C-alpha cells in the first residue's frame, strides 16, 4: 500500500481532482489542513478578546478545518482527514515522516491569473525542497474538473542511474489514470556541436553517438513501462533545444498536463537544490509536476 499525504488549503482543487485522475492503484490517502497562528490573528484574538471569545474562535476554525478535510477525503478512495497545527511546511514534513509516506501532494497555491500556470507558493516550495519523499505539485488545468478524463504526461529523464531508480518509483506508484506518456531526453545541439569541433581527431561524430545512445535508452524505458502499463500509449522523443525550452516543447507536443521527473539524491544539500531542472519546474513550470525520489 502506497501512503500518500495530501496537504489541502482553503481550496481542495486542483490537488484532489488531479489525484483522482492519476488513480494510484494501491494508495491510502491522508488529507490534512494545517492551522497556524496566522489563521487566528485576523480575528484580533491577541488583543481585546475575552477568553470565551478566543475559545469560540479557535473552536470555529478547528471545526471548519475538519469539515474541509473530511469533505475532501470523501472524494478519494481509502482516505481520511485530519487537522494539523503549527507552521504548514514543518507540519506537513513531520506528518509525512510519521506516516512513512511515499508521496506528498500539495497545491501550487499562488495563481498568476486564470488560464496561466500557478507559481509555487512558499509551502509547496518548502515541501518540494525539504521532503525525503516524492512530491506532487498540482497546478490548475483547463481539464482538472473533468475527473473522468485520463491524463497525458511527459516523463523527462537524463538516463542517469538515479533517473532509472526514479523510474522504478513511478512504477511502484502505479498510476492507472495516465493514457499517454511521452518519454523525453535532451541533447542540446550547441553543446554537442562544440564537442565535435573541439575533438575532430576522433574521426567520429560525438553528437551523433550521444543522440543514438539517448534514443536507445529512451526506447528501453518505453519498453519497461509498456510491460507495466500495457494500455498506455508510450512514445519517445529526443530534443536538441536547451533543457527548459525542450521540456516546454515536449509538454506542448504531447498536450500534457503533468510533467514527471526525478529529483537529485537525498543529502541535505541535494534536497535543498533539488537539481536546477526539477527546482525550476517545481517553482514556475507550466503544469503540474511529479518530482520522484527513490528511497535508499
């Protein structure tokens, strides 16, 4: 059973609809909403409120929070709700460790405007950078209310050893809601041309050899996934643009709503940096992002 911790704020969308559409085969969900001191300060309870008024306000906020998570929990199978107290990021990370969660799912939170991707808020960013677990950052989608529609996704890989381990993490999550997956890798043309110019004595094209190797490895990944997901349409593509431009192009060409990629390692430094590509997509990418971590 995969343990999934879901952080919900005042709005359960888009994270709950996205999880419904992902349809994780063996998941048990715990949905939590975190109350902090800031939730009460707007009432002015630090000033001229009587003890009874303060108690009434706190009880009311607690009740509303519990209603929120219990209502959201009814939308997911094998789910329960709870209310946490404290700093939202710290509370989520602590509960994830206590739950032995494999995945933490949160909303991106900060919307730019309707129809435009959401910037990652401080809580989601903190969870992505601080969690030992895989992290799902959910952003609004034109289709997120259509819970019965399958997902189209892009899996970005550099075919490193760690990326291959993250592939196994993805397989273990067993999402049944993906209908189309594009496995992409990147070989920036300018970088490879530079190598060919600098090493003409080799007598072979380094660029061509690298591209062939990446294409072959992507086909191996596609074959591995096809064994696990026989009903999913799986394609591969190699892009020659710079990495972020290549990811944007892949998402557009695949009409994808979800980007899947691996994070870097488990040390404190690696978790704080995430890897520049993962961090960029987590903070300001155009769509929802699933950042995979593989347990040591």
